[in-house]
C-alpha cells in the first residue's frame, strides 16, 4: 500500500517543530505550523493575523537567516 503526503500540520514553532517544518518544506510538502497566540495582545491586535503569527514569524525569520540555512528556498514561506 502506498500513499502520498499532501500536507503536514505541526504543533509548536520551537526548535524541533521549526526544524521538522523546514525539512518538509524543503522537499516540497506544504506545512501548517501552529503555535500559541502571543500573550498580552491589545484589543486591536487580537484580530490582526500579523500580531497573532508573531511567534511563527520569528521562527521563520531565524530559519531564513541561519547559516547553514534551514530553508532551501526562503521565498517559499507563506504566513
């Protein structure tokens, strides 16, 4: 029996979750990376996707700048 992985969801945007997400993205598998909503958001920020994705965005930025790079193509990220 064979099957194809179409998309992967990863809970936790820490070092391990980010590394797994990077490896899967590097081989072309779409990844949904989830983490907690940052604490202490203002009322205006609670509905702002950029504010809510702060933790995952910080991980993505670190991976894109890492040497050696974790991401083969940093332009493939979509938050």
